[in-house]
C-alpha cells in the first residue's frame, strides 16, 4: 500500500491504495469525482521529492503528495 | 529559512539578518518584503505551507547562491496575515551588487512559481483559495 496525501486547498483526507507505479496512482485517482479538475493542475512528490515521470516505481509505505497550484508571498 | 504564525516582524528580521552577516564581508544586502494590500474587500490573506518540500526548495537555492559567492534568506507566514502587514521577507547577501540584484529577482520569481505555499483570501472570516492567482508547479499534470 502507498499513502496519497492531498495538500493545501484540495481539502481531502489522505488515502491508502495499492500501486506499483505512479501510473497506477493516476488511474486510481481518476476514478475519484472529488479530484476532477485538480489532477491536470497538480504536481507530484514521492516522499517529499518532486517527480516528473509516471513510470517511477513505488514501494510499500511510500507517500505520494499531490500539490495544487501555489502562490506564496 | 524561517516560518512564523501570523504576520512577520520584518524590521526585526531584516535587522537581525544584517547583524548576523556584519563581519562576513558582503558588500551588498538586498532585502525584499511582501506586504498584504487591501483589495477586493479582503481582511487578510491566509497561507498553508508544506514545510518539507519548501525546505528542500530553499536548500537548493542556498546551494546555487553559495556557488555564486552569495547567500539567500527567507521568512514566511503561516495562517492569517491582516492587510497592511507582511507575509514574506527574503534577502540576498553577496560580495558585490550585481550578483545580489540578479539573484534576488531569480529567487523571488522562482519562489512565486515553485514554493509549496497556498494562498487564501479571508473575507467575512472565511478562507477562499486564491485559485486565479495561483500557478501550477513545474511538472504539474503528471497524473492527469
């Protein structure tokens, strides 16, 4: 199982899912109507490192963070 | 990097940063401060921060600054920051002005684009995500 957490304004509690790669995470999250409209705008981190490749493999206990558009300052 | 609940005491922060580097022999110190403007009927802005990734982002910038003989500083607020107070302070110290002038622009602009901080307008005590002013981070849309 991996943990998926939704940061900032998404306002959704973390979930645990079975996933071997980020592509699996993508497929699972697309089934969730609450996330419609968010995924295309969100960046992704695994264990607090930003990632840019869907084929990244995941291991038990990994934490995937979903980061919506930012505006500091 | 420094995070504070509520508004920043910018005079104190800038003064301390200056004192800390008094004997470092930097010839230029360029501070930048972000002040909350009264507009669109807001009472305050409010901020969520994801600190682990913000710290990494900052550490990478510090490494880049050091390669150019400079250092960067940053402070930001968490939670509500009323209008006419400050939520963001940053600075660059460098031996000569040119590097500091260039670096403060690059550092502040990348901060706006990639620091994991989320902004909300506060109106009538309610937080409203400032979606129209927010920027997708580098790599956004990977899971879409």
